[in-house]
C-alpha cells in the first residue's frame, strides 16, 4: 500500500526588492518638500539681511535679485540663441576681443525657452526651472538614500538645504538643473538602467562643462562597480554607451553654437580671447589664484553695509576650505563604509567619483571666478554623507549654515558674478 504523499510545502513569499520604488507613495515626498521650503526660507532671510550692489534692499521674491552677469547670457541664449562677434564692432572703446554668449552651455537656457512657451516671461521661467530642479534634487537624493526617515537622512537633507554654494540653486544659473541631472544619472546607475543614466548624463553635460567631465568619467568607471549580474563585456558596453550618450550633450552644445556662429570652435575661441582660458592648468596654482581673488575690492556695494555683507566680502576663502573639507568627509564616509561593510553601494561609488571630479575640474580649467558655484554640484556627495556619525553630520550642518549666509550675502550684494 502506497504511503500518503507528503503535504506540499507552503509557498514561500517572494523575496522583496529592498530598493525604494522609483515613484514612492505621496507621503514620501514630504521630507524633500520640507528641505526645499527650508532652503528657500534660509535664502530669503539671508537676502533680507543683505543689500544690493547699489545699496538698496534686496527683494528675494523678485527675479532681479537672482540675476548676475552670467544670467544675462543664459537669458540671451534662451531668447535669440547664440552669437559671436568682435567686441569693437559694437563697442568701439572695448578691447579687440571676441564677444557673445558662446561661452555658456545650452541645457539650462533651452529649458527656459521651452517653459517660456507657456506664456511666462523668460526671467520668470528661468527661476521656475531652477526652483523645480532644486525640488527634484531633494526628491532624487531622498530616493537614493532609501526614502526612509531617520536621523541620518534628516540631517543629510538639512545639510542639502544650506549646501555650500547652494545660493546658486535659486539663481538664474544652470547649477540646480545640472546637479539634478547628475543625481538622475546616479539613480540610473543604481537601478541598472543605462538609458536613464545616459539621459541624466546628457542633460548634465549639456548644462555645464564641469558636469560633462564628471559624468563621463563616472560612467566610464561604472564598468568596475555597477551593472551587477552582467558579464564583463556587457558591463563595459553599458558603461561605454551611457558615457557616449552623455558626451553627446557637449556635441549638441557645439552643434548649436556652430549653427548660429558658423564656428565649431566658438566656445574655445571666446574662452581664450575674452577670458584667457583654454587647455589644462596647474591645479594648485589655480587654487591659490582662486583663493586670493580680490572680490571685495572689485565689487564693493555702495552705501552703509549691513553687518552680514560687511563680514562676507571675502567669504570665498572659507568657502574653499569648506568645499575641500566636504570632499574629505565624502572620502572618509566611503572608507568608513568599506571598513565596516567591506563594500560600497553602486550609488555611493558614483557619488564618490562625481564629487572628487567636480572639485578638481574647475582648478584644472582655471575657473578662478566661478569655482564656488561649480562646486555646488558636489551636492551628489550627500549620498555618502548620510554614513557619517551623527555628531559629524551636525557639525557639518552648522558650518554649512554659517558659510551659506556669508556666501549668500556676497551673492545678493552683487559681489559674486
């Protein structure tokens, strides 16, 4: 007589994917929304405690307070496209160098142009793009951190709200859009989606040369730390394809410039003629030049200066040390993870590479008057900051808050360009 068959084992529940969903539930958006609001409140208070270059009060909620020299070029690209001409053709007393707006990348102004089709003015559209990008930055960072409310993630979002150089996240500049694109690229690498990583890389490269160098370097190196489960040839193919698509953001920029000016080298020509840039520099020499640049003597606001502005005219110097300390903290967090867990997550490797390259590229390029805003794209390094001890996160938050107020006062006083 046959024995009764053994009872079937109960079905095991499917193994959960511990990664957060790409589109988390609505309540999960509250922490990044709170961080975005906090960043605006702090920036508004800094503006209220500052004074404009002509000595008048600063109205943070106006578009005028968010415009600087480069903003005019981005707005002109959004309105009419690129142009390149000899300066003396229009300004007889000007040096005989090249003028125009071909020294600025098209990613941000093209986004402004698209949004202006809704009827918004170019100035309003420019501010909406930056603020929407900043909100997106907090949302993607929150997702990359697991979208879980803890002391570590909360303090990290707070640091992001007063991130060094973050006043440019609210200005008519491509910094917020470029930083968002870098975060999206990191998210694509984390999810193993090379099209998403490539799309984020394309936008980052189309927004800024620093972002282009950083994202292409990271995507090429991703063959060594990303795309798990694939064979080595497939990993190399995904990394290479994503890097090539990202680099096409630079080619798109150069194509737009060529179509408008007739010169493929329009970007390089105006950088060399008008700004003395081009080729690689000795980075430590450039760090010294950037540190010693006399902002306070070149752009001193008129009238009686508020206390904050009076003490902020050389705030780019502590900004340099804070930026360098941030890079070291990101590296220390990576080492801590390697010692403790013997591994780094994919997004942590990506954030480490991006942070280091973003810090170095401006000094290799000789950007002595713009490194402080280029470095703001190191925001992606916050992915690793959450791994630091809580007391160190709190100390970083205090230092960032103080420096945010000082550099913000320089910006709103018109000392920074």
